[in-house]
């Protein structure tokens, strides 16, 4: 593996961990009302549609980025859904 591929692999695995501060903020505030559910659905569906290719590709950087990103964003989206209080429409 080349140096560039190694750097890309590390970046691809580390990048999804930037979801953790969002998770911490939502849990700490006990609210995710300022986060659009449509945004979360759009991101999650896009990642889910990319997952099959990412799992079968021979490109190790893409494979691990896909796995890390899908896993961590799924956790993030579950937390967003758990703490999203629908606004009172009365």
C-alpha cells in the first residue's frame, strides 16, 4: 500500500468519527429539534444505497470508509430520532 493510500485509508476511517460531537450535543441537550429529519433521512438513504458497492469493492479505502461512515451515521441518526420531539401543532 502506498503512502497516499495509507493516508486516505486513515482519513476515510477517521472522518465519520466527526459525528460523535453531534451525538454528544444532542444527548447533552436532550433535543435534536434543530436538526432536520429530512437531512438525516437523505444522508442515511444515500449511505444505505452506497453500502452494497462499498462492501464488495476491492478498493480498501472505499470499503472501510463506507463501513465506518454507514455505521457511525446510523448511530447518529438513531440518536437524532430518539431525541427529536415533534413540535406541538396546536
